[in-house]
């Protein structure tokens, strides 16, 4: 059974999408069969992995709301071992449509259940909100990765997110674990960056990944080429950091490969 990991933080611009794409691609490089699900209407993972969101007609939402079979919308990517469920921009009404559904928080979990045995890891890129789609992702997930940017106000909003996770653990998904807090966009030259690392480690101790993601221009450039950084600048600082994160997660979880 694949491990389902949601990448969540209701704050925008903290590195969720960069992490979803590059962690998923790095797990694939380690030959773990991996699926990345774009659960954000901004569809940045979709375009970052080379698909034009304007040409996508079916996303995870149609599976959740209209009962479309998820098998039919899984796409291969240019990276071996990595598949994607894309997103598209036409989803403004999706959350509203879901309000009247029964078990509306558990739709994504039901959809993913049918493909869990096909993958070692399923990574869900969430939108910058704690709305119904994100609640669905956290209900479907075995664990959550929380990216935190090494910047001013790094911890802002984290209390609210951890509280939401607690509520979901109580009411919807008692097995939801915290895979880890991931420090992103670290700049070794900045005192502030170092202060944030210290502060987050002091507060959250073992919850924080050993791996820190550095600020790296290749990570911000790679989406415009439609390929993950591990394929585009494999020896670079950004790629190495995400490969280290993938190893850290694989080791911790002791996953037996579906193809192995
Ligand atoms: P989110 O999905 O949380 O909104 P993104 O992953 O889209 O955040 O990142 C926000 C912006 O920062 C993007 O332009 C992205 O390319 C850039 N970025 C993210 N991580 C890094 C990094 N480690 N180094 C440099 N730029 C980064
Ligand atoms: Mg994003």
C-alpha cells in the first residue's frame, strides 16, 4: 500500500508546490513508484511537470464530485516512475458544489483508495487554504509535510494549521501523522535564515526534517521548463536537497517497493 503524503500550509509561497514536484520526482529517481496529485486550482504542479492546465479537462475534483474513475486521468511524466493527476483552473465552484455531498470530507480518500496499491508514494500538492479540498487531502493522507519558509513570520499561521490537523485527527482521520516540518528557501548568508532554523528546531524538535531546502535559483527556474529539478540540474544544490529529503522519508517509512 502506498503512503499518502499531503503537502500543506495555508500560507502561499512557502514552497508547497516546489516540494510536491521535486520530492515526488526524487522518490521516483530512487525508483519508488510515485504519483503526484495536483489538488490546487492554480495548477502549478501540472504546468511545472510539463502539462498545459488550459488543456486539462478532468482533475481529482471531477473524480470526487462526478464519480469519474481516477485511473482514466493518471498521466505519465517525463520522469520514469513518476505519474501525475493534473489540475485545471476551472474549479472556482468546486468547493461550493461539494457542500451538499454526503461525507464531503472523505471524497478524496474514497477516490485514492482504488489506486493506493499501485504506488509506493502518493504526494498531494494542496492549495494555500484550509478549505474543503485541503480538508479532503488531509483526510485522505497518512501524513502531512508542512513547508516553512526561512523568512520573517515563518511561524505565522502554523498554530492554526496544527490546530486544523488536530481537529482532523479527532473527527476524520485518527491515523494522520506529521511526516515533518520542512524548512525551505534557506539562505546560509542570512542571519535571519539561521535564526528561523534555530527557532523552529527549538519549538518543534524531532518534528523538523534534518534536510533543509536551500534557496536555489534552479528550483525556481525548473517549472518554466516543465521538468523537475532532479532531471534538469541533477548535481545542483536544490536537486541534492530534495534527493536527501526523499531518502530521509524513504528510510523513516521503510517502504517495500511495489515493483521490488
Ligand atoms: P507554494 O506552493 O507554497 O505557494 P511555491 O513552491 O510555488 O510555493 O514557491 C513560491 C515561489 O518560490 C515560486 O516562485 C518558487 O519557484 C519559489 N521557490 C520555492 N522554493 C524555492 C527555493 N528553495 N529556492 C528558490 N526559489 C524557490
Ligand atoms: Mg503551490
